[in-house]
């Protein structure tokens, strides 16, 4: 993630003369340098654009440079935007229009026509905004003074979203076997996913993984066991079961690294030659930033990796999740999310424990080792990418996670408890109406605005369930979405 940067482009024109343009450039450099100190990625001043040729050349360079994750534009003065057409029409990187101005306030005693000619952001940004709207280009618009914390926070979140788009376009998913038999929502059009999102989704045999596991040495296994003991509490005496998970992790990671994959899937129905379904192994890999989807759910696996990359430090608190059961006591309704084994410890409150227990599903010769913990309290989202046949839909729901209200001493899995917006019953009705899957990505770091921006960049449908959503309103939104997307 640290290799990415964003380019700051300022619009103007030659009409104002060299002194004004020198002032514009000096201010732009100052703004970029100061903003960069508060943003998650460098903001590099590139040019004060005055001609069609300058803008087109910059866009060609941005498209070519993998390091450039997006462009931030601002029109300090009036920039006639026909000169931007050729460049913006060919832009392949995320685009943010920062509608700001250098000065915070109007200087009552100093304002004259020279001041007006120099400080025309309100004028120039509207001209520029029209052109982008006319081109119907996906973009982010952020308005406010560039020194305001809210503006910097929103720009920083957009940057992380743009990096998520870059990660998506290079995404490779390794599937060990196929998806769980007869499950509808884990299916999907992999060709369409690669066209729209950049995801390369392919299958490797479970036998390939078994062969890789056989090549793992005792020394490598012992080194990873030492890491487990330093990070987690060992709450089992079945250390041979834990060592087996370590071998699985090492083998999976080697295959992912060799093939350049950032996410993987498996299913408990296909464990040929394996003694345990990877549990601790999968959780540990997710903690390192890899995406995962259970039962062959490659869409959830890739979205987990993308949302992790969008989080703090390029590996945020996001993880594969599944809705399991509800607590329907009146006035205290909650959803309990978990999975058989594979919940990322980045969601944990406190230090996870390594335990071994029978799984009760799949052909496991040994009780699989897994991390057991409770999720932390706080605002979060759950997101689900589904294939609607002809288009992809990303569904996001705002939730509020709580400390589990019951100890559940006999539930040997990691779990998170939350209250969905606008309420549990209305939220469930909205989720089901929209077609949301039982597999999701739960994130404390990524919010609905970021996911909306990501969907806009990737040109897919977005549905956001919030505290203000009603079932009737959502039904109308989905109806109009169906019509709109059929026309695209």
C-alpha cells in the first residue's frame, strides 16, 4: 500500500498572466505538501493545467503509472473545461474533484477585482463540474476548506477507496475445489466479474494443496507455532492439531504467493487428503491481509481482500462473516454472526484463544484448531456482493456491534453480535428484499460512503441500508435501479 500516491492537478488558463499563474502554482504546492501530512497517501502536485495538451499528457502518464492510484483536481481560477475533454474522456484512474479555495474567508478590506480574478474557485469548480457531469464520468466531489478536518478525513477515505479499486483490478482468487453444492448465492459470472472488477478467479485442486503441505518442514512448522503462541493464548493440549493448521497455513500462503493471489476459498465438502478443514490457518492468513470466502464463495473472498486493503494501514479490521441466528427478545433484538471456523482476529476484542473442537460437519479426521473470541463493540458495516444476472450489486448495511449479551460457553467459534439499521426486523426485511447473501464482509474500518465510492469507480450497482431506510422506499429504489441498469 505504501507504494501508491495521488496526483494533484490544478486548473487555470493563460489569460491571467504569469504573475497569477506563479501564485496559483505556489499555493498549489503549499496545499499539496500540507495536505499530504494529514492523508494516508502522498498527494503530489503535478501541474497547473492551462491547455488541452497538458491535461491529455498528464492523463496518459497517470494511466501508465501503476504508482498513481488516482487524481485530485481543483480549479483555483476559472479553467475553461473544454480543454479537459480529451484528457478526462481517456482517464482510467479514480477521480476526485476537490471544490475548495485557498483562502478561508473573504477579506473585506482587501477584496478588489485583482483578488476576484485570482480567487475564482467558486467560478472554476462549477465549470469543471459541468464538464464531468456532461461526460457522465464517475467521480467524487468533496467541498469545503482544504484545511478543515472533515475535508481531509473525507479525502483520506476516498484515497483508501481508490487504492481498493487498484487492488481490485489486480485481484486473483485461488479456489480450492468448487463451491458448496446446491448453494445459489455463491455462484456467479466470473467473466463479468473480471470485466467489471478485474478479478481473476480460477481453481486449483485440493490435491495440489496436499502436495504443498507434504513439502512443509518441521522447522517451518515450529517457527509458525512460536508465532501462534506469541499472538494467541493456547487453550488446548492437542498441539499436533495446531501444528497441522500451521502446515496448512504455510502451504496455502506459498501457493498464494507463487500465483500472485490475494484471496482464496475452500469448502468442507472437498477435503480430499486433508485431516482438518483450515480454521486457524485461514484466520491467520486473513489477519495478514488475505481475503477468504467459505463454501467456495469467491465474491466474498475477493471483497474481504479489497475491504482489508481499504482499511487503516492497508490491512484494516475487516473479515469474512456469516449471519447465523437472531436474538428476538422484544426491545433487545440482535443478530449473531459467526462461522464454523473462519472469522478474522482483526475483529476481536481482546486476545483470541486457540482451541480444538469437533466440527460436526465435513469429513475431519482431527478436531480442527481455531481462534475463539468475541468481536468488539462499535459502529461497522456488513457488505455483500451478489450477481443479479447481467449486473453486479453491492449491498451495504450499517450496523452497531455490541459486546455479546450472553457468554455462550458452549459455542466454540469466534462471534460478533450486532444490531442492524434501521432495526433488526426492518433491516432483515430490507436485506432479504435486496437479495443480500448470508456471507458478508464485516468491517469496522470501511464505511458506507467508501463502499458507495468504490461501487461508483467500478461501475456497479450500490444499495445502502441505513437508519433512514424503509422497506417501501427500498422496493422503489430497487425497481428504478432495475430499469436504469437495463438501459446501461
